[in-house]
């Protein structure tokens, strides 16, 4: 499931989340602890990446020397009409060794309204204003400031035929 002994003991450096923007480019060193984990659901067709409801397991992402790790974010999920899904991931802390990573977040301008590309069929998302979404996600990062918004809250109502 989503929990693990490391999580229960409080050894998370970054709690489980999806990246909010378009793409995240991550530089990690292969010589440092492998701390990035991605949640792999048992039923990819049923799962939403921000959902706790689908059984699965955490898989460690081992860095490759000289390579980048690329994560799809929530806005790419919207633009691609779910063709690409933002992975649920977390970062474990290591008790004895430091880990350094350098993420680059590629995000749209704050005023942009993100919608699924028309060529990808019936939209599965309503319009998402990036600035509003980012603000609400940021506010949710602090428990006393608000609820953390998830991209699934922007799913469009199914079309009645």
C-alpha cells in the first residue's frame, strides 16, 4: 500500500505528491543514496496518480550516472488528456548519508489556462488556471493555510450520450 515502514518511522524527506507543473527535470548522483520512489499501482487503467484507493507498491528510482530523471507533472497530464500521467512519488531520508538533487521545474506562465489538446478527443479535464492551481497547491503545503488541491478535482463531468 501507500504506507511503508520508513514512512511510519518519519524518514520521509519529501512526502508523497505529484509535481504540479508540466515537467520536472531532476539531476541526481548515482553515488548517493537512492531515495526517490514512485508509486506503481497494480491497475494502471483504473488508477488516478493522486489516489490512495488503488493497491500498489513503492519502487525506488535508481539514478543513472550522467542522466536526468524526467517527471511528468499535473499540467502535462491535463494537456495530454491523461495520455501522460503525473506519477505519485516521494523522497526517503537516509539516516547516515546526505543526498543532493537539483530539480528544474518547467511550468506554464501563471496567467495560462491549461486545457486538454483538442486533437486528443473528449476533454477529461475542465479548464485549469495554472496560477490559481499553483497557489492552491502551495497553500495546501501548509496544513494551517488550506487544503492541498489535486488535479483529480478538475476532472470534467462525463458526457451524457
